[in-house]
C-alpha cells in the first residue's frame, strides 16, 4: 500500500542500464569513494596504511582531490579546518590501529569545536573482529570503543552493501547541528573485495533541522522584550550555524550588548557600539554580565574559558540556546532551548518587541575603558605591538589559525575579528596543519598560522606537505625557547619550572631544507616581513625570537 506522503524513486532507463552493467575492476574502496562523491565531497584528507589501501586505490579512479599529510593527527587538524571554513563534512581516510589512534587528539578538537569531520578508518579483516587475539597487524580488541566517547556517532560496516548507507548516515550526523566528527569503520577485506554492486549515485543524507520549541521561544521573547538590562553572550554555535547576521539584528532590536566567546570570535562586529568584543576573561566584563537581568547565551555551554574560569555568577535570568543537548544547563540553571542557533535567533527576532536604550552603548564604552585601563597599567608594550603588527600584516580576507601559545591567548581577547584556534580541546600542534586545510579550501587567499616553538615541533613534518602542494600558508613561529605559558604557570605557582625549557632547531634553516622560504625577524620588522611572506606565492615561514608575557588574570 502506498500512502500519499510516500516518495516513489523510480530509476530512469539510463540509470537502470548503468546499474545493470557496472564498470569492471571495482572493489569496496570504490563504493566508499563513489559515496563521498555522490554526497558532494570534492577533497579528502588522510594518510595511507596497509589495511586502507582499497580506499586509496579507488581514489585514482575518482575525481576527488587527495591531500596527504605526514601524521594522522595533523591530517585530522587539516580536515577540521576545512570543515570549519567550508561548512561541509571533510572526509578523513585512516588506517587501522596506530594510524586511527593517532587521529584522536584532532577528533577531540573537532568535537569540542563542532567541526564536521567524516573519519573513515579501515579495520583488520572481518575474521579478526570480535575481540579475540588473532595476531593481525594493527589489531585492537575493540577499535571503535576508543572513539565512541569523542565522536558524535560510530558507523560500523561489515559487508560491501552496507558502505553507502553507513557513510551517508555518518555524513548526515556530521552536518546535523551541532556539527561534529563521526567515525566509519570498514574491514580490510571488505575494502579489497571485488564488487558488482552498481555505481553509487546520490545518497540521501540531508542534515536534520533543529528548530526551537515554540513555547520556549515565547517565554524567551517575553523575558527579553521586558528586560531592563539584557546582555548576549555569543559562542561558537553562532559561527557554525552561520548566524552572525541574525545575532546582529536581534542585538540591535533589543539594544543588547554582546560579548563573544573565544570560539565565537567574528560572531558580532568588533567596533559595533554594542560590542563588548571578546574580553570575556576580564573581571570588568564578568561583573557586567552578572548585572544583566536577562542573559541570553547563544551557542555556548559557558565552560571554563567562556565563564572566566567558572567565576561567572549570573544574578538575572539566563536563557541558553544550544544545539548540544548535553551542554544545556550544564553550568548554570537556565531556560534551556535545544535548537540550532540560526533557527532560534530567527524565531526570537520575529517574536521580541523592539526596545530602545541609549544607555546600553554608553555602558559598553565604560566596560571597555576599564578593560583598557587594566591592560595599560601592566608593562605589556611588546605583546601589544607584536599582535598589532600581525593584524596589520594580514589581509582582511585571510583566515588565521592559532596554536596554543601566548600570542594566541592574547588574540583570544584582543584580536579584532574571526580567528580559529584549538581552544576547544587545548592540544598543541593545531595551527599549521589547520592552516593547510583552510588553504586547500581556497588556494587564492593567503592563510596565516601562528605557533610557539614548542607547538611548532608537533607539526614540523607538514612543511613537506605545504611544499608538495604549494599551499599559500605563512607560518609565524614565536620562539621563546620553551613552553612559554607553562613557564609562567609554574613560576607563579612554584617559583621555578620543570620541563618547560626546550632545545629546538634553527627553524629558518629547517624550513629552507624543505624548500620553504623563511626569514628571521624582530618586533620592529615583523609587520613588513610578515606582509611580504603573505604576499608571496606558496608556503613560507617567519620566525620571531621573542619572550612574550600574558596579561594578569582576574579570576584568581
């Protein structure tokens, strides 16, 4: 029986003919690549391994572009950045055991940052599955168990006919709010086995929408419309949902000041009269947020970095819009609205009553003046000059990717616009491989990567990748001879350091040995040298020997 709402997909005559006569020489790997192509993928990242060779062999019969990195974790970071800047799921091809496990830190960052990464890993042959000790190369008792606590969803394949549906389901999961990494696992023998299945065409993997419940929108709109001092915290969920325009319209309609979290940088215009910018790790900002009678939190779980290290204590009503169900009210009691930020902001924009409050902009100016005074009272001229030089050298359209380093911690608060960093999971080595992934997405625009010397050593092998593909990435390495922020933490806490001082290479000579142009600069020449490197085609390295310091914290 066919219901009125059923969709009948009848193949055309040409489709039937093609399905009955598939090309020869295909295997399970072809089904993987065909499915990715049918879903709209154009580029895949990865690193080959023995068990995954069926997928890599199929790549040469496809139109997909392959970008191979030198370490699986770095390939994951590149896919993460590609997903962030394009909004599309980024395929990441991995091999079994050590290769798969090496990607874990990158997948953790993708999960924390809601970056859509579609990881497809091989497995030992199907006969070796089930937890027994069969002695296969790379064998793990339960490989997927290592990923279940990190990725959004796990999709296990055991036969060739399961491949298209499993990958399509994973693609849908990765792109359904909140975006995130997903895991597909396919045994080696399934990837290598010849197949007579038809060529995969267009799988159905439309991401599900996540609208707010209308009764919650009504309550939130009433509270915001009648608030005397509404304030908005905008997190990374606003960026991932492509909702900055909706946020701006709502803030202006409510005369509500907006502060962005570090993950939400770029969600609100930096110089707007209602912009508190992103000085969220400052007590003056924290005090202002606590004084709001209605605090609207959009796309943030108000975690450690977004709450001034959990010192934020809102006194007014909190309304939290969050696509990640586990983050709703995880840190503060709130009217929790489980929804995609863009859809929820659109609903609020249609429901709230316009309020005009000239005092809001003045209150913002007062807070920012207090923040500036606190920073200017500290001897931090060098740090501010370096950050200003980097900002001046970077073209307005160029994205930037920052490792966990002191200059990045400054940028979290003081960088006037969008930036990408590993602040979600906080691991080292993100900046350079992530910048490579962004450059793959758009080879016409130079990309900036920023690392310290400690973090740079995590991804130094990717200089070979940058050179091989000619990617327009300029890598700024701030060389202070160690793990600078840990040096500060240990000195402040214990009076001395352990394990923070590092031997390191001559980064200029090392880059040049890869065929990558490099220059050593100083704070006075940084702007000119960095601008020149960014303007040149292909990859480049700029090394800045400098001992930078953080501004004093306000949460202690």
